[in-house]
């Protein structure tokens, strides 16, 4: 009985990184289409097989046990990110790379980059939105992503505080990063 409880605890600890990452991916990369219905169970099953194989390896010392756990978590994270589908956009890794590049190019971003033309996949737009946020009219006339309001989504900006919550997908993470570390960006300007 003790071995079964120990086994379940190890499994739950290792699978929790997969579950947490899937929750994060669902929130920040929502454009999966029907692929998510198949991908999420497949990712969990595949990662579970890897985790079970990892648990089955005999333990020989604390360093090996820690190394095994770290390697297992890194492999399952890699598999989760790699196989998470994106129907309308490039892969999660490509979008993340583009977001990092946009943040890195902060000084080169101009007011022209505020012209989203409805493109909700452009991370440069979010960085421009942050950089020129003090110039955005806060009377409800500025429409996020230059979209008109719909019956289910309000794109109008009435305060700077609501921008982060109205951004879509991984743009929320970019906005959070810029707001959190804006002092750094303002110092390098």
C-alpha cells in the first residue's frame, strides 16, 4: 500500500507540470480550433507514459533521483509546448520568439506600429500600445486592435488599467511583462 501511495504522489507531482502548462497555454494561446480536443488528451497520455517510465527507473542516490525528476519535467514540458496546436497562427515557440523579439526591439517601435489593421497576431502592436499608452484617447473612441465592439466583446479603451484585460492571448503576457518591468524600459530609453 505504501508503494502505491508513493507511486501516486510521484506521478501527481510530475504530471502537475503538464497540467499547469496546459492551463497556461489554453489561456495565452487560444487559437487551437478542434485540434485542442485531440491534442490535450494525447499530450497527457504521452507525458504520462514518459512519467511512468521515469518512475520505474530504480532510484540510486539523491542526485540521480533529482536529475531524473528534472529531466522528466523538461521532456514533458517540451512535448507539451511542441504538440500544442495553433490553428490560425504559427507554433507556440514561434509566437514566443516573435514576442521576445518585439520586446527587445522596444526602441525601434514607432507610432506607425499602433496601426493594427485588425491583426490580432502582431506582438509589435502590443509593445507599441505600451510605448505610446499615454497618447491613447481614454474616452472610449480608441478601439483595441482597431476592431469594432461586438455583442460579446468590448474593444473600447476607457482607462489604461483595462488594456491588459482586453488584450487577446499571449498579448496579455507581453503587456504584463512590460508593465512589470516598465521601469527598466523607461531607463534604457
